[in-house]
């Protein structure tokens, strides 16, 4: 078999949700956008629902409809992008809750779906989505009269506990919502870890569920094993791969393994990353190509059938570091060509 194997530990996702849930005394939701961070919403969502999640968050109405088909009626599905033009039928049929981000979205929603539930997103300083303080002040009484189900905001620097932006945003959000009889939410994974001041009425972890930072105590979720296609011996001075970017300093043994940027393995990690076997770190030699990696296996007495990129010895964030990116990008880039194995 030449396809890499992506193993996804579903009980680990449930364990991570329970661990994050235990960090607060409020409700814990689950962010499951981008096809459950690339791991498959059809397999992940039921596991989170069984673990106790009753509120889910997605990016778009389209994602919400897909999730509703998976989990059925009952759990709330909140849509971060709010109510976009043309979303009304999906929001109604999927019983979705758009997080309204602007005056325009509120007008669209109350005109298209009067009486249908909605939430509100406020911009506490990130300048990405949500109503800014002046807009909120002008709209507040009108919006509250429609009885929103949730008021939320999002932290820009929650993965940096000492960043003063966290305290500033917390104060802004508190000032905008103090005294309102509406549930509030500010904390994703990083905010959950920051502590009770950020928890309000609901936390909504995302990346931590899937084994990523800043949840350092997460149970690993993903293992990625790449099959060895060919092994060759090369002499000192020979080059490897496109562009001759790697030159052998001595006689070496090179394994060509299946997996490349068409599988979401980021090209920027070439000549920097390592794969592993039984704890041995085995460096890449040359560029990441579309379908193949070339790996220095000189240190091994015997080359196995597979080498591991993500697993016990290298987390998704370790691999992200090779390419100068973050674990989110690694997870959501994993493509459709993997043989996906789900542990239950």
C-alpha cells in the first residue's frame, strides 16, 4: 500500500473535551469547524456529543447544515460568520444559531427569519468579527429586545498568558456586557486555560480537542505514518531531490517515502523536518515534493516499511514548527489521499 496512514484517536478527542470541561464550572461547547479541523466531522461530532458537548460552533451555515445531519436535533449549532445573504433557508432548516456580527446582519436576520434564535458577536479588540463598542452601543437595546441566546467575543492572544491584550479585551468585553441577562462566552482553548475570569457562561475549545497547543496536557489525537517506497545508497557529493538543495556530506542511505504537499505536508519544512522510527530522529534530505519525501535513514540498521511524521515522538505543533507555522494549519491541511483509520 502506497498511501500514508492517518490514524485518528476518537477516544482521545473525547478525553480532551472532558479535560477542558473540568477546567471550568460553566458549560463547555466544542468548535468543530473546517470539517472538525480536518479530521472528519461525521466521525468526530458524535464522539463529542457522547462525551457531553451540547453546543457546537462552526464557521458557516453550510458547515452547520452538514453538522446537523450528523448529530440530529437537540444540540445547538452556532455559526461564527453570522447570517450572510442567502443563508436563511439553511439557518431555518438546520435550526442554526447565527452569531450576528453587524447591524446589517441583524436586519437581514430579523427580516428573513423573525423570531428565529440568534447570538451576538462583539469585537473586544481583535478587529476581525463582531460589533465594535460604538456600533454595539447604538444597537444594544434593539438587539437585546430580540432576546439573543448568547453574546460572545474572541481573544487575540490567549496563547500568550502574559500578553496585556488579554486583560484589555477582558475589560472591554465586561464593559460591553456587564449586567445583561444573556449568557456570555469569550474563551476558546487558550482562554479556557487562562482561568475563571475568562470563562463567563460558556467555554468553546477548538484546537485543544484535537491535541494542539496551547493545551499542553492534551492527549495526542493524530498519528501519521508514511510508507517507504524505495531505499538507495548515495555517495558523498551526490545531491537529492528538486533543485539540488541537499548534497550528501558522506556516503548515505536515503529512503523515499510516500507523502508530499499534495497531502498537505507543507513544502517549507524541506531540509528542516525529521521523521521518526523507534525514537530515532531521521532528517529530511531535500525538498518536499508533490507526492514524496526523501529521508536520511543512514542511522538505521534496517529500514522499516513506514516512517512516522506525527505521533508519539513529534506532535502536530512540532511538525508545524519545522515549517514556521502552527498546528492548526498542519491539521486542516491534511488531504484526502490518506488511508484514514479511526480508533474507537
